[in-house]
C-alpha cells in the first residue's frame, strides 16, 4: 500500500513539474502576443470535410494587430486564414476538417504586427477526433 501511494505521489509530482515547465512564464513585452489555448466547438464530434470556427484564447501587451491564423492538422499542409478578432483575448478562425477519419493534433499560431514588423506567436495545440458522416436519424414510434 505504501509503495502504491509513493508511486502515485511521484507521478503527480512529475506531472505538476512538466505542466508548469511547459507554460510560458516570462512577462510579455510591449505589443507581444501569447496564445494560451485553442478550442473546437466539440472536439469529439468533428466531422470530416465540414467547416468549423475554432476559438483561440490569447493574451497581449498593448494593442497588437493580429492579421492571420495559421492552422495545421497532423499530416496536412499548413493553412493560414484571416483572423477573426473578437476582442477581450479571443480570436476565431475558420477551418475545414480533413477528409480522413482519425485522431489529429491541430497546431495553430498567429501573425501579428509589432513595432511595424510582422511577428509570429507561440504555437498552441489541441487534440481532435475526426469522425465520418453522422448516421441518419431514425424515428421510433
């Protein structure tokens, strides 16, 4: 029993250290953008070949102009689209799910203007499960 508790405690400690180590901790510079996460409407119900608007949460120092969002599904070509800036640290981007069913890691970053120069943000990633077409609804009486 003591060995099991020690193992669990060690695992929790390791996960805590790695989760904290992967989070950006340095303060943002003037005009800098940091992406925090990307969310699909329902990542377990994404259907192939359908268009979705993903939400990307960010933080920024000052008022940088975010112009493009670049998104890449595992094994597919990078696709950059116009950023839909909703304000208050929230962006939107229209993406089309791949035609192949399967599990994907979707990566995103943005281009923004800082001091008159184009800059690239950090990368965020979200796991997504792409499924086939929805089965037809059957009526029961």
